[in-house]
């Protein structure tokens, strides 16, 4: 029995009852002989309430002070959780990100972890305590200012601490039972995945699956920390994410599936730059403009140019939230780059099939397209990686498309059991 | 133009509007050429809400975790205040008690400041910032745990920082215009005191005046830091508390009054131990019992014993909140000590006359008793110090008594201007 890091999201500790329920679960792990480190997010709506206050006093809150403000959220939940555990007769101490040794760079609101020096956590554990650590926050290496890690930051805190403490596993508790073969709100017969490789999980995360964020999985892969995503409401085994299938503690030894799952994403828009002169440097100029405006893009497709005109079209997808900025930036360079026009389309969906098995199963791409075609879904863009195929379709088609692909690849569950599915907190 | 420390209580920063109003006042001080350090309490009801949450998860919240929880309150208010100041175009940085170098002992919930090492504050000031510091909190010297300073802790933080930074003045902003010659809710003609000595202020504070707590005044006296208590709602000069009358910046040079003011306190109860054998060690046994139960007592009176019985009565006053505990503790020792019975009376008021001038004006005590007698107020206990006379009366008599004494010593104001009076936050 070694050290376990458990992470609980905001929905798991939304109120006093939730905190007491989580405290019981933590104490159970301790009773089972584990050393337990718990990473906790802010309670339910706390963060939104703090953001609302900030907007009332300042239209554009400063990064350093905004981080100072937001980190009050975890301070509240972690102290309450430690109290609830002590009330059950076990020793617990809470630690801020800074006290836990979470050292970051100085980029406020989206800092990156540089190092973790968990000396105080180690001491607390050695003294028999359960250690409760504030997720989402750290302290900057140079200025010793409080920082926050941005979206999904608490998961990253948990994985980083698990790595620094050489934990057996990082358990991410959330309000769903694990990672599913598709979004159960869309596909009724979506199955919970028992085990998935880091690589497939990374592709699912970047293709729209919201249970784990890319950044956290990337960190876990780098330090080879097994993640166990599971529900804080049920006692069920969830999904193991690791290099190799997990065979201990009752989890079934599972074979790697050809296909891990189908992800979809309706948060992106598509921009098409129409009538771009097909000569060296044109595409570069377009994407330099986008990059200079710090806009992240996803898929990029350029068609072969029409021989008659010497002009080509370049399409790319990007978060809808960045759409306005990108259009404005490109409009300004229209004459310099010499394209004809811009088309903006935010009624798209991206559907992705993910699975390492497709490397050695050449029929996967064909089956994917056939399934979409049979469902009457038109494909607008295609992009592939070694273990993923993504297409862009009309947003209206997303449900039929995901359902059809899920069935075609034999992912449908036999059971009709209802599953609950939601997003994670930070 | 030197350094000014300003402290704002919870009622001054109760909401976004309050924070913006306070930010303007701070910026004004900066524009006048001062270096400004601001100590801020938690917003309005935040602390009560956090205590309520704590009680929901644990009936007796642990000290360390309770402090961690409560300190979230100042973290929110200080970050918002810094944002509001930056929004007015001035540089500001907020600092936790720990970051500001407020080093305390390890007694959670009522820690004492051991040292203040404000290196980061000094640097922030030298870089042109307004420094915002969380009141009420520090970090323990040995364990590096977050601590809170207990009641009135934010005022103490402000005075301690003012001392460590060698400030010109510590301005305590509150919801009243200053310290008054009596509680204006009781005495309509109470006058705002322009200047009062540390010694008189200490006596007023321990006699029921709630504007400044004893502990904060004691700290200011030790380091000779002038305090200026004033309203955050008006722009008026308030009350200066210092060694010598203040003559700068428009404040009138004032002569020391014979009497500074009349304080009253209805928060105490009286316990009389009846029929105590008048022999050595009896009183000691009673008060050892009280002390062992960590009960603070105030006035103590023992009458001459009746020659016929060899028995005496011992009376003392203590906070009503400690009454039950004291009675229970004494009952247990009844046989050992050998007293006859206990009487408990919580319908009392303590009325105190404070002023260094009474040292050299022998008629003060007589005038005080005459005023009470003329008002038909009966005196039950008397206790005096060099610069204070206190009596215990019936609680029902408190208004007439305070009013009569206030008038008798010429403290009534000529103006009928209404004044607002209330308690301070923490």
C-alpha cells in the first residue's frame, strides 16, 4: 500500500454535504493503508462569484491580483475538507499551492508548473496526516507571487504532485463514472472505457472529450503516473489511463481496443481564406498573422489549386471565441497577402475517431467515411494523425454522425444502463 | 510627506461600491505625496459566512484549518481593492499576512505578533506601488502555518506594520467619526475627542469603548505610533491617539482635558462568593479555580469581614459569556474552599470615568459619586486605577448614569449635530 493522490473537482465539494461525503471517501483510502494526498478545487460556484466581484470593481482585472482573488476559492474548500476529515477522527492538514511547493512561471492566470518541492507534504504524511492541497494554484519562482494554472489546473496539480511524491496512482474524482467511448448525452450506448493509453487519451482530449484535459494527461505521460478517473458519487471503478493495462486491485486486465472512442467538438468555427495566390510564402503569411495575434488554430487544410486560376483556398478551424479576432487580423492583411475574401462559418462540428489500433488496421479510414456516408453526413474537411481521424461536418449532423460511427466500430454497449455525464470543474 | 498606513474595516469594504470608494480615498493619499500601505479586513459578512460553513462540516473546527479558512476573507477583499486602485490608474499590489512578513506565535485563532519583516512591502513601495496587506492574519514562526490574530486583529496588523515601516501615522478608518466622550447612542451630546493620550485610550478601551481595542492601542503606545481614528464615509478629521497632542495638518493643538470620557459596558456579569472564611489562601483558591478554567475576570472586590462571623463576601465581574463556566467551576470547589453560596447577576452595568487629569484633581471621585447619587443611581461595586474610576450599577440605570456623569464633568457638546456610532469589524 503506497501513496495515493486523489483530486476532487468543484462539483464534488459544492456544499457542506459534498465535503462530508468526500471526507468519508478520503478516510476510507487512509483506512485501507494508503498515505493520502488530496487535491481539491474551489467549491461549486465560488470561482464564478469571485469573477463577478472582480468585474464589478475593474473591467479588466490585473493578472496578479486576479490570481490572488481566485485562489481564495481553494483556500476555503481545502480548509473545510480538512476540518471534515478531522471531525471523522483522522489527522489532516491543508496546504496552499505555495506551501505544497508548486513552483510555476510568472504567467498569471495560466502559469505552467516548473517544479514541485513537496517537503511540507512529505513531512505531514510522515506525521500521519492526510494532506489536503489547493489545486489550480502555485507560486512564481522569481517573484514569489501567487499564480493560477488556468483551465484544468487542479488536475494538473494532482498529477504533478503524484509525480513529485512518486505516487502509485493519481485518482481524478469527478461527476462522471470515467471516460466513455463517446459522449453519453449523444450516444446512449456509450461504454465506459476500463483502460486507455496515454496516447489515445491525449487524442481524445484534443478532439473534444472534456473529462481530462490534454495538459494533465501530457504531464502524466511524461512522468508515467497512472491516472484513475472515477466518480466521487459512486464507488465504481472508473477509467485507468496509463502506459500499460492495469491488472491489480480488481480492475480487469483489458486488451487494447482497435478504437478507443469517438469524440466530437462543437466549440470550433471554420475560416476559409478564398483565392490565395498559389506561390511560396502565402500560407506562411496567413498563419504568421494568426500566430502574431496569439490565436490557437486546430485543423488546417489547403486544397490543390485550380490550374486555370493559380488560386487556392486555405481553411482552418479555431475556437469560436477567437473567431472575431482572427477575421479582424486577416482583414487588415488582405492587400498585403492578396487573397480574394474570407468566409466565416461557426455552424460546424468536428468528429474524431481515436485509436492506436488504426495504425495496423488499414480499413479504419474507409469504414469511418462509409459510416458517415450511410448516415447521410457530408464531410467538409479531413485531417488525420497516426492514431486519429477527424472530419468537419455541419453542426446539425453531429448527433447522427457520432452515433453512426460509434455503432459502425462496434463500440455500442449491450446494457441500457443510464450514465450521467458532465464537464469537470477546473 | 512620509509613509502612511491606512486600515479599512469590513463595513468600509462591504461591497463593490465600498471598495471603489475606499480605492479613491487611498489614491488621494498617494496623490498627496504619501507612500501608502493599506491594511484591509474581510468584506462585510464574509467571515460570518465562512464560520457558518465551518460549523456545517465540523462542530468544533480545528484551529489551524479554521485560520486557513478565515484568511480567505481578506484575500478576497485585498485583491479586489488592488484591482480597484489599478483601475484608477495607480499601481497596487496585494500581500497576504505571510507575504507582508507578519510573524506570529502558533496559537491559532488568537495568535500574537512576534515580529514584522516587511521586506516585500518596502520593495513594492520603492517601486511606486500602493501596498495592500491582509489584516488579521500572519504566519507562525516555527511551523510556517497561517494564523489569525483574533478580535481586532486588523487594527493590530495596521499598527504593527506602521511600527515596522516607521510610518508617520496609522489611520484607522471605520464607520464612526472617531472616539467620543461617551457612546453617542446613549449620550446625545457626546463630543468627538480631537486628541487623547495612549493611557486614557487604553483605559477607555478596557472600560467598554469599542472603537479601538486595548491590544492595538497597547502596541501603538509601545512603538509610539500615532493613531488617527476616522470615518471612511466622511472626509472629517477624527481622533488622534498619541503621546503628545498633534499640531500638524489642520488638527487643533489641544490641551489635555481633565476627563477624556465616560465609558460603559453591559457585557459583564457579577459573581458573588458568599460566606468565605476570612483566612489566608481562601481568595487565592477561588481565583486559582477561575484562572485554571481560562476565564478572564475584570473587577474584584472583597469587603471587610464581619467580626461576628469571621466570614466575608468576594465579588468579581467577568464576561457574561464566561458566566456559566465560572459558576460550574466554583460549584465543584465549594466544599474544598468552604464558602456558603454563589450569587450570579447578569443585570449589571459598569460605568467608568477616564482621564489622566484625575491624578491631580482630588475632587473627581467625589464629583463622580455625587453625579450618580443625584441621578438616583445606586453603586454596587467600586474599583479605581490611577486614571480611571469604575462603578457597577443596575443595567437599567446605565443610560441615566452615563448621561449624568457626562454632563457633570462638562463633556456635553454645544452642537446638536447627530453622530453615527457603531462597532468596528475585526
